[in-house]
């Protein structure tokens, strides 16, 4: 079996480091945004609390004003009563009586206002208590998020330093002209090197001419005619006849009726290479999608009626079934990203599944060459 050229191996590891560096930089940039969102929420709660507290103060001042007014009015009434003992005429007496009645009405109006304020005060107290509880919760949350963000950033930065060192090593090992070409294509297309699978460039999906394919396979440095990516062929995935059974025996085959199932798709709409996880439970099926290279989760979990084969038939087109026995609880725990060991298991199983398919294909080629038309 032919080996890949060291130059290609350096480029592949350069691509891996470039991707990882990009992912880490993106993550580092995203982390403060999460904290900022909660901080904004916190500021809103604080403002609400301040407002509720200010209203309580205003209401208390108003209440004191009404109470003072009532005291004054009572004073007036007792003064009128004293005066009424000394009046000489009936007219004067009537006038005083009228003043007393008027003052009593005023007292009653002020008492109504006080009662209204008391009812409002109960509502406002509840609002303040709720806002205080919310504030406490959000403050705790933000502290937690800040710690997470700080730790994650520190970890990311440490990893970034390591990856940058790996990147420098990989770059130093590649011919400068080739490196310039790689950088240029990377800049415009997001990647500079692409594997050839099924006679196609995996970067742009264009099929190679047989001559080009043979040159790539022989280890020559060839650029894709259509996308200019540097092409490589991994001979280890080409399982020759005879190794087919070995490969098949090595790989554990997933059960067809399992309630949890993992799949790979190379051309998932809008995403490209993904791992799909399905789970059947209680007459419905759930689906999660992860980026096959980084392991990041794409979108939210989706639930549909019926088992996953009935619920998500369109996802299973051109898919490769993989081994994987993680529970829903495991996946909930992972959150937005597959743990590295899980990603490794899936990628390794995918390689094995492909090798198995290639071996199967090779075997068919030998027994029935006319049937091969890929
Ligand atoms: Zn291409």
C-alpha cells in the first residue's frame, strides 16, 4: 500500500490546526457576549427595582401629606366647636356648622386617598420583593457565567497557544510556494486542501478526470481544476480485497432496530458534514445534529411523531449508519458540543465504515467489473 507524502501529511495537520485555531478564536470572541446578555437583563431588573422603590417613597410622602391634612382639619373642627359655644346669632351658628361639615367631608376624602395608597403599597411591596429575588438570582447567574467564561477563555487561550505552536511546526515543514497556494485558497474558500473520495474532490464535489485521479493517487501534488484546493488521497482507506473480511469483522455493526442511532451525512443541507443522533421514545423520535469536524451542535433538538425512520426519512438519504450507544441523558449533559472522546469514536467508526464500503466495492469490482459505474 502506498503512503501519503509527508508534505501532504503536514498540510493535513496544518488544516486541522487552522480549523482548531479558528474555532478557538471564535469561541473566545463569543464568550463575553453571553455574559453581556445576562448583564443587560440584570440592568433591566435593577432599573425596575429602583423604579418600584422610588414609587413606594413617593406614595409614603403622599400618605404623610394626607395625614397632616387630616390632623389640621381635626384641629379646625375643634376650634369651630369651641367658637359655636360663644355665638350670638343663629346665622353665625349655621355658618360654623357648615364649616364643620365641610371639614369632615375633607377628612373623609383624605382617608379614602390613604386607603387607596395602602392597597397600592401592598402590590408595590410584592413587586419589590419579586424584583429583589430576581436580582439575586441573576447576580448569582452572572457570577457563575463569568467564572465559566473566564475559565473557558483561559483554557481556550492555552489551547490556542499550543495549536499556534503546532501550526508553526506544520508550516515550517511545507514548501513556501505550496504554502502560499494553500493560504490563498484557504482565504477564499475556507480550506486549502481537500481529500479525494469516490473520485471526487470533497472540497467542491467535482469529479476528477481519471488521469488527475491517478496522479493524485500516486502521490503527485495536484490542485483541483475547479476549486484549486490541494488534493490528496488517503490510501489507508483503500482496503484491498482480502482485507475486506478483516475490516468487516473488526467493525461492530449497529443493530437495525436500536432505539438510539447515529448517522453520518457528508452533504447535509446548509451544514455539509454532520453527525446525526436519533432516539426513539414513547412513540416519538428526537434528532440532534452535530458538525462532523468540530462536534458542535447545530440548532436545537427536534422531536417528531413516530420512530425516527418514519419521523426523519429525509435525513437518512445518503447517510452512513454508525455505532454509538450514548443515552439521551449523556447527550443532555454534553450540551452544545460532543466531547472529544465521542467525536473520536464517531470519526473512527466513520473511517471504518468507509473502508468497509470501499473494500466491499473493491470486491464487487473484481467479481463483476461491469457493474461498477460510480
Ligand atoms: Zn475541488
